[in-house]
C-alpha cells in the first residue's frame, strides 16, 4: 500500500512540475505574445527576444509583438537580434511604442528586421549612423568602414519594402536621416501606424508576411494577447549592464575588485572583502567584454599591481612603485584603445593614485602584522627577558612574565649564577632555552642559590 501511495504522489509531483515549467502548454494558435523593451540594446534584449521566439514556436503562437523604445546600442548585439528575428518560424512584429518613443540607431535595424513593422503616432525612427560607444564621432577611416558595412546590411533588410524604403534606410546610415511615423509609412518603411496592440493586430489581420522565404497570412481575428515581460532578474541585469558599460565604471570595478581580493589574502578570515572583490572583478570583466576592450591592457594593469607589491616586500626607494604607476596608466589606456570608447583619463589617474596609497598603507600594515612578534601563546615568550632564580648549570629555574619556568642554557654556555638577566631564545614544551644578556653583573638583591 505504501508503495502505491509513493508512486501516486510521485506522478502527481511530476504533473505539477510539468505545469510549472511548461507555460507554453496553455497557449494556442490564436495567442500573440507581447514583449516590451525600453532601454539601450543590451545582451538582455538578445536573450529576451530569443526566449520569446522559443516560447512562441513551442506553443504554436500566432505571432510575437515587440514593443520597442530604444536609442540604439552595439552593432554585434543588433546583428544577433536581426538573425534571431529573421530565423523565427513565428511572425515577429516590431512596434515602436508608445507615443514619443524612438527606434534610433540599432533600433532602426531591429524594426526593419521584423516580418512586419509598426509605429505609434508621434514616434520616430532612424539616425542610424555609426558612432563610438559614448556617442562621439568615429575617426574618418573607422567611420567610412563602419558606414559602408551598415549601409549594405540595412539595404538588405529594407529591399523587400521597395526602392523608397531602401533609399531612406541608406540615408539613415550614411546621413543620419530620421523619420516620423507618418513619413515612415509614406516611404513604406513600416506597414501601419497603430495606437495600441489591439489596433495593430486589427490593421495587420489578413496581410501576408514572408517567413523563411514563404508568404504566410496573418490571422488575428481571434487573437488572445498575452504579455511576456522581462523577468525580475532580467530587469535587474539590464539596469546593471547599462550602468557598468561606461568605461570609467568598468575599470573602477576591475581595480577595486583586485584590491579587495589582495586585501583578503593579506588579512584572511573575514571573507567579505574577498566576496565583494570577486563580484566586482567579474562585473568589470563582463563590462570590458561588452566594450570589446583590448585585453593586453589588462595584463599591464596586473603587472602594475605586482610591481606595487614587490616594492613593499623588497623596498627599492619607490622605483618599482613609479614603474607600477606608469604601467597602470599605460595599461588602462591600452585597455580602451581601438574600441571607439574614449579613454577615461580622470578616472585612471585617480585610481592610479588610490592604488599606490592602498598598497603603501593597507598591504604594508598587513605585512608588518605578519612579522610582528605574537602577543600570546607559545611563541609570545620568544625574545622575552627574565632573571635566573637558580644556578643554570646548564639547567635550572628562571622567572619569565611573573612565572617560574624550567630553563636550559644555549649550547656553548656552561653555567650562569642566580640573579642574572636572561632572554628566551626558544621553547620546547615546558622547557625554555635562554642566553644571558651581554655584559651584566648580578642584580643586587636578586641573588638566589640553587636548592
């Protein structure tokens, strides 16, 4: 009976688990998933769209609507999104929303990649010229190269919409052209202008879109709208990524992470510094990856910390510290070279000075503490001074720290009268090894005779 009960409970548990992990089972061919994103293009948007497409394909949904409001983002991330949309077996409709929203720069490519495209009244699209990571202009050579590549890419996306759409799309890249919703509709850059998702689906109902080379009619007559928002974790990570991809913040996280970890190694036991340092270091490395940083620069920064540390362990009157300072500044500059991101000189100089002070104070204090004579325990007696209470011939009794101890003279010493001052050189269990202090007479009133 117990076995049958256990089996039944196991089956019920498995069914409950399937219901939890398989929300797609509740969807059908009339379901339209609505995704909403209103930030710069980040890796979170890539995974968000891929998650929505996977769910829609598994459940046989009618379509995906991506409500988008973005100033743009990195080219490589945009290309990943375009590939995911074009490979989808479910129609993906990109909807620039709400009123006042924009599909700037990378957002233009994403909108044109959609199987259908729409905009809310009062929204804008375009200005897709290549710029650096901080919004500054690229140098002439880099800009020409990037512009030619992006112009070809956007032409491929727009050519199914006609010659006017292609001409405008190239202008968006080459001349930073932009368009209102009405202008975009007149140029066939988008399919409809819609006030909300219901209006969007109503206008698109019955139209045909090209899905992987085949024309497919959109059927939204009985559409059931289901919101698919960012998870709490995705929202947090998206906010975090937008904060840490600034070059100054990225290098600050790297430096503070390294310093916190070194502090943990020099004064182990608390774990807090080590954990915080590891988290900061990983976030910094992730930010550098997004910024396409030059990793050789990170090697120079690591070398600078080694030089700082060596100068404390084997003082060279500041020579190694000066070398570490120069290496740190040079490595930080190399870190962002060729990325299109401006070098944050102010942050680098401040961090360089802070790093020197950190090693000069925190690490030096830790090393000094490691070499300090123990204040308690067995080793605390080493170096202590005392007085003989009996003749040491070569063994006897001494008084150390107010306590009587058995003691024995070091090799080479044959005898020492009572009342002589001695210092402890070693300890073996309850026996001490001592030697007399140099050039001393017996202390008056402290002469004792052996028993």
